[in-house]
């Protein structure tokens, strides 16, 4: 009899754990442009719990999307400025960058941070977040290490045989034709890599390449910032906020305030309601 009792206690505990792990927090971000629904990743627990802490306490409410850039991202949630906390006292979070899992697809939620020069540990801002608006890429664009290519082409153009390339590069730069300049540089990638015996490509998974080609994102941010969640509904709201008229610091002339709430739901209900598939499930 005691063995049976222990068995049922064990089964109830297992079932309870399974039930608890099948629930999630649905994030609703309300703005004058409408609402966005989002989820946060379980395997970025520091960023997830930090966001939930501020959201549940209402501290994100009445903060703004204070920096927006069309075809790039919208950034907001500056709790510390709203609460008059001196910048030197702003807390940071240890990074949770997962290069082989999360990337900056359209709708990705990430944590801004200070540059490597003053922040070598890549610690995240303690309250602010950004949501990727992004753009689409060709496979060549998304699989090229652009920083390395820019350095390499400057070295390559110093070769005596590349005077014509140098002249074209200089002309496009002086005329401000930066899109054409980028295409020129990309067209020379493999030639430069072979000549200088260096690697100028990035190793991306097929699903990443397909997503950037067909859905879009901000590929140049990958592996540099923590991605800790994603928008699963309300992408039109991202576009509307990103399209706001802004000043010279990319701040909307008409403030875009937010109100954030958290709903406890089963993962199954979230998946069904938003046609969303959880990572690894």
C-alpha cells in the first residue's frame, strides 16, 4: 500500500511539473498604433525575468518607443530615464547571446547595450529593448562578413592591378551612391578572398538564410546582442511605429507611448491562437 501511495505521489509531481512547464507568459504591448503580442524565450532566463518584473510592476507603462528607424528597428522601455535614475546607476544584465539558435529576424526582441570599447562583456541595458523591423537580404548579402570585406577591399585596392577598381570605388563614394558601392564591394567578395587567401563568408543555417531572404531582419546585429524573445502578432504595428516621422536623433516627433501587460496562458493556447511554433517543440 505504501509503495502505491509513493507511486501516485511521484506521478502527481511529474504531472504537476509537466503542467507548469507547459504554461507561458504572453506579452501584450499596447500603443496608439495597436497591439503587439510577444513571447520571451525560456533559455534566456535573466532577460525574460527582468522584462516580466518591469512589466508586472507597470514600470514600462508610459515609457516610449524613443528611437525608431524604418527598415531597421524600434527601441523603447527606458524605465530608468522615466524614473529619473542617474545614468551611472543604471543596472545592466549579463549577455545571453546564443549564436547558434536566435538571430535578428523581423519581430525579434533584443537588448540594446553599450559598444564593446566600453562594454567588452556585452552586458545588456537593464530595461530597454528593441524590436526588429528589418529588411530582406540576398543570400550573398546575408552570408558575407561585411566588416571583414570592407577592410579587405581597402587592402586589395592598393594592389597595382586594381587601379580601375579603386577609381570606381572612390567615384561612387564621392557621389554618395552607397547602394551601388555596396553592390560593387559584394561583387568582388570571392575574388578578394581568393587573392588575399582569407575567409569573408559567414556560416549560416539554411533556415536563417531563407528567413532573411523571404521574411527579413537585421542580420548585421547577429551574435552581437542578446535576442530574448519575438513578436508573434502585430507586425503591422511595428511597421507603423518604424515609419513615424523623427528628429535628427531618430525620436518620433509625436511620442509613441506603450502600456505592457502579461497574460498567463498555456503554450498550447498561445500556439493555437497565434499559429506559433515554440523553438524546439
